C-alpha cells in the first residue's frame, strides 16, 4: 500500500521549493539535494493549507516560487523580482499581532491514497526519464570512445610508419657512412702508392 504523503518545503538558490512526498529522504532525492537540508534546518514539513493543496494536486512534482515570496507554488516560476537592485529597500514593519494560524486542509482517505498513487506514478516517470538520459549519455560516451579509439589508431599507425621510415633512413645513413669510411681507407692506400711512384719518378 502506498505511503501517506506529507508536504515538505525548503529554499534552494533563487527559489522556495515544495513537494508532496512520503518521507524526508524522498523529498531530498526529488530536490536533488546533496546534503540533508532537514538536519541543516533549511527544510521542514509544512501544513500551510495553500502549500499542501498545491503539492497534493501534483504529488511527486517539485513546485517552486521566488525565494522569500508568498506567491503560489507552481511547476514553473519567475526569478525573484528584486535581483540586481542596487539600493537596499526598507522592509515593511512587521505587524505586532500574529496572523491567525489556519487549520491544515482536511484530506480524505481516498484523496490521500490517490495522491500517494500519483506520487509513485511521478516517481516512475522521473525514473524512466533518468534512465533515458543515462542511456543517451551512455550512447554519446560510446560514440566519443569510438571516435577517440579511431583517432588513436590513426596516430599509432602514423607513428609506426614514421618509426619504420626513420629506421630505414638510419640504416641507409649507416651504410653511407661505412661506404665513406671504406672509400677513405681505399683512397689513402691508393694515394700512398701513387705518391711513392711519383717520388721514385722524380728521383730517377
């Protein structure tokens, strides 16, 4: 049987967030929080009738409104209107009398069950979307890895060809140097013989 839903609220960045979820853990996962916002005191369960009604109408969906505002929670929200204001605006004086606390809305058993089912449905939709995104990322990663492997193979092949040509040139260079040395030895012997013959011819 689906767990009964509660409404949780927090503030992240430019927005106040709210969600109907069965537990704090589920709320944190839906918000994508990297730490326990409840332990940090920046998230709480709320019984505000308007917030509860909005979240129960779309269980499992993260609703938001501009941070610090009293507007209605919705799936899409504008940014806070006072962003980038140079001058500090004075805050209106708080009323001395506390507003009357409105009782939480009464939600019937059938409505609570339906909301819990809707939450599970939204969780399945979000999980399916996450799997599609992971599959797309895996496909893109595989494509990138194939491109990298192809480029690496081309580089390795070119390097092997270069190394082979370099070895051949080195072998040819060594052969030329050896031939040059052999020629120098041959020339020295021939020159010595011819010079000896020339010297004898002059002396005769």
